């Protein structure tokens, strides 16, 4: 369920909806969306099918059609500022993508045909890929330009909402962080068991940045001791990824949960060390060869 490319040419719709839902804190696999939508290999998925799937997650997939590109741009940005990830069918209605943020004249997209998935386009680039050309039924020589967009509007109060930025998108686009982005949902699921979203009423909480400042070395020392040996720089990288996801969703730790979070993250890091470096037998006597 992380950010990885689509495996075929016809599943872009379910991937786009999956990316929109994960922005709202809803973790679902594209295969489940494909089943709910009725995706097929010869046609793909249209907006009616995606809307049917979105309703299963208490969301509405709206359709907004504009013919003027500047008006379409303004309204797209307005919906993004309201926190609604928005689906676009690009390249003459042949490929679905998800727009998640507009910042400084740039648009952050999740495009399942891109190796990094996260893509950054200028307005000029987005407009060129977004526009659909339709012949006028009365005058075949006249071409009408259409800009459809589909905000995903939740029918519930969103508590866990991703806040991407150009800096965050560029970070995830780095080849060295490709594995991390493809495990995005795993990091988020683990964090949601240990942290809570920050709200206007949040009191007596600490950010993951402050938590790491207090406990990072302690966690790495403990994992090193339990496992026997780890590369600390690699362990620190995993903790940085945990911090990155938490900050993206505004997750914090309440003071009363600080010890629980410390134990939980240490356990997660211990499992990481075991998978990364392997483990030997635990609490088993060493078998010695007999002497003759």
C-alpha cells in the first residue's frame, strides 16, 4: 500500500484513489479498490466506478468541469487548500493521477506511472497534460477544451491528514529513499498505534522531533545491546523515516503515552535489526563438540 508504480496499464484509477485515501489517513490496497470499483483490464476504471469505491470509505468523488484553464486552476487550488486530494484524468482522459498540494506555483502529484510516484509539475506542464480536447458536435473544426477534476471529499471529520510540501516530495523522490516511500503505509500504521494526531485541544504532548532528541541514542543503545551489533547510521536513518512520517501527518505523543511509545519504537527497531542483520538462537545453550 505504499508509494510504488502500477504493475500494468489499466490500474491507474485504483492507484489514484488509494493515494487520495492515504492522504486522509485511510489505508487500503489498490486491489481492494479495484474489486469494489469493478476495474477491468480492457477498459480500466472510470469516475463512476471510482466514485462507487470511494463511497465504501465514506468519501464522495465529486465531478467539477471547467472550460477555462485559469478558472480550473483557481478552483483546483481552492479544493487542495481545503484539504481535499483531487483526482485528474490526464493525457486525453487516458491516465488517472492524484494532486495533493499546490505550493509556489508548483503542483505535487502522485502518478503511479512515475518510478518515484511523487511528481512535481509547473502549472504550464500540468495544464498541457490535463486538458482534454473535444470536437464540437455542430462544427467539427471547432475544438473545445475541458478541464475535469474530482475532489475526494470525506463525510467524516479527518483527524489524520497528510501535509505534503515541495521539500517533502523532493525528499521522497530521491532514489535512496525509494524503499522508504514504498513502505509508507507500514510506517504510518505502526505510528498510529503509538501516536495521536495533533488537534487544537492537544495539551501535554511532544512532537516526534522532541521525542527523538530525548531518546534516539537510548533506543539505538538498547537495540545494539539486544541484537549484539548494528550499524548505528542505518538505525538512525530508520528513526528519521519514522520522524518524517509522523511530521507529515502531524502526529504527537501525549505525556501519559511517552513510556509506551518508547517501548513500542524500541521494539520496532529491534524487529528491524533482526530482519536487517539476522538473529542467532535466543536462550539456547551452545552445543559443544565432545572431545575424544
